[in-house]
C-alpha cells in the first residue's frame, strides 16, 4: 500500500465499503481525506489513518448495525480516548524526565488521589 490511496483503491481495499457509504462518511465528516485538484476536478486521497478509520467505521456499521448518527457518537468517543491516551503518554514522558524526588512526590499524590 502506498502512502495515499485513491477513492477506487480504498474501495478495493476495504470489504463492504461502497462508493455511497464512502461518500456518506466524507459528507458527514466521519473521515476527512485530503482533497486535491486534478485535471479540473477534485479527488480524494486517503492516508493510512483514513483507511484504518474507514475500516473501523464499516465494521461498526455492519457488526453493530449503527447508523451515521450513532457512528458519529462512537467515533467521537474513540477520538477522545485516543487524545486522552496521547496526553497520558506525554505526561508520562515529562514525569520520567524529572528527578527521582519529584517522581516520588507525583507518585505519592497519585496514590492518595485513588483512595
């Protein structure tokens, strides 16, 4: 797979994905591919993250029978979890960079806040 897939390539790559479903995902901004002008027309280019997101959207829609509204809610929650995970990783890196006494104080505060 290249860095970017065209609309036809993503349709071929993801089982159960139809052009109509892909258009709906784009129109409802559940996925936001790159948009490029090519020979007086707009074309979409899908990054690897877009492909993974479309695959997940198809699985959620098919396996859980979610409509576009429910998909929007679920994917927004997944996005929030992903952002929280990234924030926690950044905090972890920052704490690791601190001296042992600072790390110990932070650890103590975390332990007492969980009681």
